[in-house]
C-alpha cells in the first residue's frame, strides 16, 4: 500500500506540475452542467457552547500540523495542570524554520504512507467573540441526522458511533450502522488520524448511503471512530469531521477512500463549493453554484499547489493599516482552524502597531488590551487583497482588560494557516474542478 500512495504523488508530479511551482494561468469556469445539482448547506448553531480559551485553540492548531511542539508550548503544557490533563505530555521540539514545499510534502507523505494524517480539528472562538457552528447531514437508510465540522484541512469523513468506546462518548449524536439497511462493513479496512503529538482518532470503515443537501452517495466510505482521545471527544455538539480536501490524503488503509466532494463533483452543476462564514451568526456553504448576492466586486482566483493534497495557496505580501510589506508565504485555506496563523515576522509587525500588546509568558500567545484600537490587516493572494477589520482581530478576553489576538505565529508549523479569523471576512470559492481558490469581498458587520 505504501507503493500505491507514493504512486499517487508520482502521478501528480508526472502531470507536469513541479512541487513548489504553480500553474501560471487559472482556467475559466466552465458552463454549468445541464441537470447538474446545486444546493445550500446552512450551518447550525450550538446555543449551549461554552467556548474554548485562547491557549487551547492555539495548542490545538499546533497539534493539527506540527509534529512536535516548540519549547515554549511544551513548557506551557507542563506547568498548566489543565493542559496536562487535556493534552498529555507533549514532546519537546524546536520551532520549524520556513520550509520549502518539497519539505512540506515530504512531511505530509511520511504521515500518509504510515497510515496516519496530520489533520485538523475544529478550534472554536471564545463565546465573547463567537460561538460554535456545524453542518447537519444524513447517514444511512433511513437517514440518521448527524452534525459534523466541515473541514477543508482534512480528507477523512469520520463519525462517532455506537461502536465508539463508551468512555469516549459525551452525548454526541451516534451513527448506528446496524440500524441502516444500506450499511456495509469493509472487512480489513481501518484508519487512524494523528493530530500532532498525541491527539488521535481511529477505527474501521463502513460504506453507507450519505445525503448532503440535494446530493447523495450510495456507497460513501464512513470512517467509524472506535478510539478517540479525550481532547477530541469533549465537544458534545459535533459528532465528527467532514473532510473536504483531496482524496489523496485519506487515511483509510489498505485502500484509501474518496471524499464526499470527490464523489459528487461530477453530479454538481459546477464542480465547486463556496464558503460564506460569518461572525456571531451561522454561515453557509453553497455546492455547485456561486451566489452573486453573497459577495461584492469580482472573484479573484489563485491556483492551488496541485501536488499538495490540501488547499494550499501562495501569498505575496501584506499590509498593516497603511504600511505594506512584501512577503512570500505558503498557506493552507482551512475552515477547521479558528486562528489566523502567519510567520512571526508578520505577527511582530502587526502587534508593533498595537499599544500595550505583549507576549503572555504563561500562555505563549500575543495579547492586547481589550479596548485597543486594532489596525486592519490585509493579505495579498494573487491579484486579490483580502481585508480583516481590526475589530475581527479581538479573539476574546484573557482576564481583566487583556484579550487574545486573532493573529498568532505559525513558525512552529510547516506552513501558515488561513483560519476562520480570515475566512469569516471573505467570500471563498473552493473550485475543485479547476484546482484553484477564489476570494471576494463581502459586506461585513463591523
């Protein structure tokens, strides 16, 4: 099976796209398919959401992609009893320098070939700023309604089920394959996702009928969780992950499975979906079409790295207030991460504009006075310049008049991450058919 995964990557390379090289011209969108399907998937809100604190969100972001925690985060886990219980003993490690895409691809392939994926876990903002949202889908016959996190940073469709170890279940909705007349157990197939140092989920695989909006797949692979670490099982509201990245990164072994979007893309009017996420309100995902009323101006497209299984784009610069900087950054467009994670040089330049900002030595995070007038932040992606208003950069209260900043360092990660702090201020098109991401401005409530 290792040869098969390697063959996938070699095949991608053989298509003519060199690792680190981007396609120069983004193709034009095809005309909608006759009789192709389109639908809207609305987020549902967790009215009982208690919120994650800033350090937990920051740590989880590192558990997603970093193979080792940097020293200062390891020490944070060691000295904080709550983090020791939640995350266990994290490995000591050095911060990654900025790396080439070859190194990033090698890092990811090492995990994929081993049958593990360094994936993403939903990290939700403080309730002082926002709440938690999920999407609802139907699995089985008759359909069992399950809430999942739609995650563009992973390629696995996994759920809590009646097969999950009981001590790891905390009132989540459970998929019961025995109550579905269309479920089929895949003998010999299993999966495991490792989120950084110690968080993980693993189990076996069924196929079943899955319906999302106006589409369905009769034999969609449903990865049933048997073992889930405590930090992943704390969230009672959601019952798993709906991965929306390339199927090449799926972790089922010995036979990797196709993602839901990969299975339905040819049935859609257009092989794409859009994300219109909101702050302090449920957002929506449109499949198969682009709603012109959800954005203003034009959509600017940038090609993704075709040899990389996640939605990786290339940025060329940024602006803080009225000061512009040139900066080349490889970044993942990830709906499964809350924070905006960028190189330390960018982060330092941003908070240098904020009077009273500092690095909290206990938390390892940038904090600002809650009443600070935070500057707007702009990120250049291709021909597009996306704006994050300063008001969106306040991530929630630490204590007193101290608040977490929404932009934090990515230096311990192999790439930067455009999480919800950025995505909630943009209209985003995930164009599966043309291997590109589109960005457009939209009306914001500031």
